[in-house]
C-alpha cells in the first residue's frame, strides 16, 4: 500500500477524535519507553543512552505517525524520519528485534488508550480503527525493515571491503596496522595458512540449472560455515574454486583443523581439499605460496579430499623441486607408459592408502586383478609396490612424474 493512500477522514470514538488519548506525545512516549524497559527483554539490555535516544525517538515518531493517520493527515514526513532513524540503528548495532518488539508493544498500549472510552455505538469506528492499526503496523514495520536492511548491507559491504584489503595486504607482506584498526580485527602473531580447493558441486553439471548460481551458493555456504566456526578472526580470499584463508594458529588444535575442513566440506556439499602451513605474520606471503604448492602436489596425486599438512608431506614436497633427483624418479614409471591401466591402478592404490578392496571397487575389477597388476608393475619397473622400499620409490615417482610431465608436455 502506498503512503499516499493511508491519509483519510479523521476517525472519531464517542464523538471525540480517536487520536485524543495520544496527543501528549512526549509524556506518553516516556511512559511507553518505561514499559518497554520493564517488559520487552531486549530493551532492558540496551545502554542508557540508547534508551533515552534511539528507543524514545522511535516511540515518539510512531506516536506522531499514528496521530496523523487517525486525524486523516499526510504522513510522508514521519516515515522519512523513521527511515533515517532505522538506518542509524543499523549502523550503531541496535538489534532489529528490539525495534520491532518495541513497536508492537507501543501499538498495544496506544490501542488500549484509544478504545478505553468506546461503547457499543462505536462498533463501526472500532472496525475501521482496527483496520487502520493493521495498516499502520504494516507500514511502519516495512519502512523500518527496508531502511535497516539497506544500511546493514552498506555496513557489511564496507566491512567486507576492509577485510578483503587487510587480507590482501597480509598476503602481500605489507604493513597492516592502520587497516587492522579500521576493520576492528586484531592481527595475530602466528597464523595457519589454508590453501583450499573446491570441486564443482554435482548440480553444476545439470544443464537445466544455472551453473554460476549453484557455484556461488556453494561458496556462500562455505563462507557462512567459516564465519560460524571462526567468527571475524578468519581472513579469506575465496572464489567458487577455492582460495586462501588466514586463521590465528591457536584457534584450533591439530584435530580441530581437520574437523574444520570436514565441516566446511559438509557445508559446501563437496569434498574440499586443503593444505595447511603455519607461520608468523611476516612469513604469510611465503607460507601462502608453499601451501598452494603443497595443495597442487596433493591434487596431482589424486588423493582423497581432506586436510594435508606440510609436516606430513615434506618429503613429497621436496621431490617437486627441480633437479636430477626429480628427473630420475620421474623416469622410473616410463615402462608403464604402454600400460595405462597399470599406471591408474598404482595411482588409485596409493591414493586409497593401499586399500586393495577400495581400489578394486573404484576400478570395477576384482581384488585379484589389483594384486596381479601390482605384481606386474614390480616386474616392469624393478620396484615392488607391495614392499616398503618399492612403495616409497613408486610414490616418489608419481610425485616427480607429475611435475616432469608438466614441463616436458607429457600426459
């Protein structure tokens, strides 16, 4: 309903203007605020200046608005003041439920005053008044919510931009004290740097659905879960495919970090792969590069999703460095080139932590076939993947081969 349609004929009860009991706006607003503090629980938790200022202001504006409508006057001026006030409350952090509870309580009190002198003869006026009260409440609630949400979005946007700038600065190794104060976020001395990879959601492959919308919804779920688990302390630069997250190192213990990645995966509805490197604040740029290199290596190995730490894969990571060692190890699997099924079996078997049954299920073969292929790999390469030493060489060869293939154009 438009604001212009709310002005109408003056409403009377028992021959007097229905607005009469509400005319003393200042005195009545003080009485109402006292009632709010005593009976509306959120109001009792607000600081004194908020009660004397914000809550009293909304009460007076709403009373003036109600008097104007009951008297048939135009109301755009009051509504604009209401929007201005609601925008200020959003920026100052006054809870919106406190505002709406106060509005509802004020309407109850005002309605009691208006109908207190009514008689049976005023039935038609009471019906009209009840309809008008519903219209008033609808209009006020809508105007407050509209202005509050609009301002809240602006505040969130400003905060997001500031956090984005702070995160970029930390990753770039720049001074961040000023930006940290602007964001209201304390910079920790030690950080866990998480490199994350988000695979496509199953629905992203459905032609009838908008893939971009599905991907963005996945990202929003991850961001919401991250905020739930870490609050404002998590600094992130994320896209629908993954990104980097900085979290104070003392936020979780060793098991807690793995649990966090599992929770993010559950929220995203996809298996997230993460690499973690801990560092001092000044070491964040190098740690981020290292974490993403580690993540790249893990993905090349085609292992299961989950959390991987540098201290668990330091040896494999070192094998990715250029040099004769990497070239030698990368060449160990060359005899398998004519037999792609053998190379796939080796990759799957190692990725599945040597679980023959799981490897067989994924390859749709019998476990005996897996055993035969592993034996054949040993014969062709000279390294038995069922023995500790042979397995070490085969695993290392897979790491080295993936990087040699990138530089030489193979595979």
